[in-house]
């Protein structure tokens, strides 16, 4: 691979704090998965690479979009020779809920899509609505009220293109709510060592039903989800100049050696000491 290059910027808009734009480029790859709490619509404007979701690997090139909704574990690897550049709209989940309730006459309809790379034809249509959304966010000639109304429609159209907007059946709702309860518990207690029994009680599902539902919706097991949260937190603590012993104890590991070995296992062999050289975009998940 050629010399590592990377740049990252964030832009917020005056109209609303519910939407922001991320811009990044380079050939850097951080193989730790990300856990977005919001919707992301990313447009690859230059280069090519691979989009990762669990064990899925989806090639992506300039002119295509990738999409993830809250909780979708994902990562991306640019081609080392071409690198890539992307613009990403980050849309707050409660804002999307507000849009859907407003535009669908109060029905509980949400954009539901697997983490995906849109095909070429869909990407062409999405680009029109992507640019329209940006125009709504930056148009100084419109009143705030008219701009917000137009922004509602622009975002709804953008997310509707690849989304399957259907009201889930009661059975699906039950599993989805159970998994959300389990995820919320893990996100709150990921530093602790709890059992699958503890988690199933929080989700109000049997252990095996929870495992199947969690793997289906999130893409990985609850234990892997917890471990990725621990690793993401470890990255932040290390960048705050905490010692490896402090990090290990703060995250529930028995000692530094246990932490180091676990970190390397789940990070493709990268050690905590090497983290500062590899985790250039460590703030991307915040």
C-alpha cells in the first residue's frame, strides 16, 4: 500500500441540528466496525473500495451510495492504490421518526433497509435527491418554515428510494423490541461481565430465541456486539492518554494482558500500542 493519507471534516447546518455532513477521503482503513446511532447516507465521489457488514463484502465505486440505519455494524476499506472520497449525510433517528410520522399521516412507518450498497441505477436516482437535500439545507433564499417543509420531503424521498417502508407484523415488532431492549442493556452495561441469562431476562425472550433474533437483526451475536463496544471505548480511552492497565480495568478485563490479547484478536492483529497509528478516524463514531 502506498503512504497512508486521510482527511476528515464535519459540517453542521444552521437550519437544524438533526442533520450534519461528514466528508472524508484517503486510503486509510480502520478495521474496527462502527455502530451508528443515526441514519447514514454516504456517496462515494471518487475512487473505489469495499463496504463491510458482518461477513458481507460489497464492492463500491465512485457514483454509488451506501446506506446504514441505526445499529448497523459496518466498516469500509478503500482500494490502497486509488483511495476514495465520500460525502455522508448523518440524519438523527428522532428526526427521521418525525418525518415519517408527519408524511405518513401518523403511521408508524420507518425506513427499513439492510446495510447496503445501492446499485448503479438506484444510485443515479439517489444522487438527485441527495443534492436536493443539500440544497434545502443550504438555501439562504427560503424562509426557515418553507425550507424545513421542503427538507422533510427531500429526506423522505431520499430514504424511500432504497427502503422497504412497511409496517412490521406484530411478531416482528415483538422480536425487534426485544432486540432493542437487549442492545440498550448492552450499551449501558458493556463494561460489565453479565451472562446470557441476565440479557434474556432484560429482553423478555428465551436465550436461544434472543440469540437468533439478535443475530438476524444486528448481524452478530450479543457477545460480539458487547466486545465491539468495549473496543470502541478502548480506542477513545487510549486517545485520552490512559494507560493500558487503566483501560483494561475500566472495561472489565481481568488484566492488561487479557485486554491486549482480546484487542488483537478482534482488531485483525493490531495491538493497542499501535492504535494511534491506525485509528485515524477514531472520532467518526462519536
